[in-house]
């Protein structure tokens, strides 16, 4: 099933989005034009699924590893 082009309340189509980052349910969206847009969805989990269905890159993930995991491993190495 093909995802909807637009998410309710968001004025941009999925195809115009390049990447996203999340902080406390606020999504920072990077458009392919280079513009940054802040968006607070009604349902963050559902919105993330919509972004993933449109293959929008999660800026917090690096080569299959999320930022939190990368920071933990970096901190451990520095402490020991």
C-alpha cells in the first residue's frame, strides 16, 4: 500500500523531505531545497512511520546505529 503524499497538518509532501531529527516529539525536517522546518505531529509514532514509508533519512542514525548508542559506546571508551 502506497503511503499518503502528505501527512495531516504538514504542508510539505513526503517526496520533498530529505532528512529528519527529533527532540521531545518536535521533528526538525530538512527539505531537499535546504530549508529546515519544525513540525509537531499529533501522533509522533505514526508520523515517524510515515517518514520511514517515504524513505526520509533519520539524521540521528549513522550507518545503522542510532546516536544514543553511538554516544554510549564513545563514553565507555573514554571512561576506561
